[in-house]
């Protein structure tokens, strides 16, 4: 059964959320969006506000999900994080969760990269 990109993204976000919760993160919000963009997951890791970008791919034939993260994508997440914080000075960071799924949608690999972009 072939799964479409939207379903892949949703599955990956669910897996990322579960993984973060197992590490003790408190999930505050999912898919925070406005006209400027979207943040996949907003969580708290102890006293730190964490903005999480989830990238997923089926297989690695055409590269890893991590390779889809570039400076402009991180800049968009940073801008969205600034909007989310509404001028508050909070300790925060941006994390990336890279998920590789099989064609059937089962998890092959989930890698959590902490603090990939300083804010």
C-alpha cells in the first residue's frame, strides 16, 4: 500500500512526538501556523522552549531527510518562533527530528538533532 506525502508527514510527526515525550519533553502545540509558515511541534525540555522541525522520507534512495533542512528553512522556523513567543525573552532552541519510513510506512530510523540553530 502506497502512502502519500501528507500521510508520511503526519505519521512522522506522530512518531517524533512520541519519541520526544519518551525523553521527557512536554508537548505544548502541534502545527502552529500562520501566513508566514508552520512549526511542526512546540515542546518544553525542562526550562527550554523547543521548536521542532520534523522531516520525513520514505527510504533513503534520494537522500536523507536531514539533507532537506537548509538555512532558509531554519530561518523560517526562527521567524515563526519569534512570532510564537510574542516578544517574551525565553530560553529556546530549534531541534530537528529526521524520520525514515519504509514504503509501507513502518519506522526505519528516527534521529533527534538538538539545538541545530541558535536563537
